[in-house]
C-alpha cells in the first residue's frame, strides 16, 4: 500500500511536553534516568526468573512476561521523546506515527489480557491450591501468554485499519510527545465523529471486559479468603495485593482517558507519561519490594555475580 498517495501529509509535528529550552534539557535528564530505570528494572526481573529455578512457576513466568511488555511499553515512544528534547524540530514520519499507534495498542491490549491471566493464576492458587500445578501447567501458561499477545495484535490492527487510509491534507501538529490515536484522528480532513465512536467502542469494550473480569476475580478471592483466613494464605495475599496495585496503576489512567476520550486537557500529557513511563518503572518496584521470593532470588543473583568477579 502506498501511504503517500493516500495523504498529502507525510510527517507530523510532535509538540512535546514543553517549548522552553531550559525545561527540555532538564526533562531530557529526568526521563533518561526514568527510561533507564524502567528497562533495567524489568530486564532484571526477567533474568532473575530465567536464572533462578525456584521461580520457574506459573506466577513468575507470567510476571516475566509482564516485565517484557513493560519494556516494550516504555520503548515504543520514550526514546523518541528523549531525543526530541535535544531537537529543535520534533517531527515524525507518517509511517512512524502509524507504527507508534500500532505498538501502543498492541502492548496496552496485551497487558490488559495478561493482567486478567495473572488474576486467574492467583484465583487458582488461593481458591484451589491442591489443583494449582495441574491447572496452571506450562502449556496453560503458554496459552495464556499467546492469547494476550494475539488479542493485543488484533485489537491494534483493527485500530490501524480505521486510521491508515484517512485523508490528512493540512493540519499535522500533534499536541503530545507521541502519536496518540484520538489526537491524530482529529487531524483528518473529514468528519470523524462516527470513526471516533468506533475507536472508543473498540478500546472501551476490551478495557471494560478486562476490568470486569479482574473485579469479579478479586471479589471471589477476597470472599473465599475472608471465610478461610489462615497463616498459609499470607504469601498469596501479599502477591495479590501487589497485583491489585499494578492493576490500579494501569487502569487508573485508562479510566481518565475514556471519560473524556476526544477532549484535550492539560493533564492528558501527564496521563500519557504515567502510562508509558511511570508504570513500567513502578511495576518492577512493586513486585520486588513486596515479594520475598523475588528479593531473595535477586540477592542470590547479585552474590553470584560479585563472587565471580572476585574469582577473576
């Protein structure tokens, strides 16, 4: 498909977070540190789960996949934003803009479904502990991860099908640091009301289904734990509380976005930052600080690394 023949606009201008040169240099430093922390923190979790055989369980395999999605979520737009802090002209090609929209919804949709899979894992672990290893087998984990990525890709492809052939013939300024779908749709040279409703329905339906499934699972788990509270439940509940915190951090910005999906507010950029930068930084902190097994595995990995250095 020749995109240039479909559109007069061949590139978009990203207005970014600030027009002040001094502020941009400060933001360059801040977000470089945050991006590095997000990538290194999540990669550390992935390596810890791979290396430590004690963590080769369904819960931690799903956790490592969440960390991988967080690395992708932090990478699809943040490096471009960091580089733009040093550039006078913050442009992105039409193809690059479509790629950002595609990857945003792939990773976002996949993470939603994976969070549901992690809630299902906690439900089995807490409510049916005797059948846990039978139900949550290696094959089941692979299926759950595969389903999350498949739904994410299909969800994103349906969005791209709506927008890729739209006529862009004039305005090309996107008031954000990446190509956000609602903002890009508004630049099309036609009445996009019906298209906006379709896009909202597509994303809103997936988000609502995942959120309701998570809510139902938490209600069932908490109800069962309330009646069967014991010391043996403390570990499972600690993990569940960490998972609930991650879900709140993920769906909180989404709820704000879908309340006013096609209206622009100054706080929108902060919500985008929270979703793409802060959440990938916070997720590994939540799981490491509140999970004894992960902390012990990381300490063991660090001691092994220090010991190997001393040998040499």
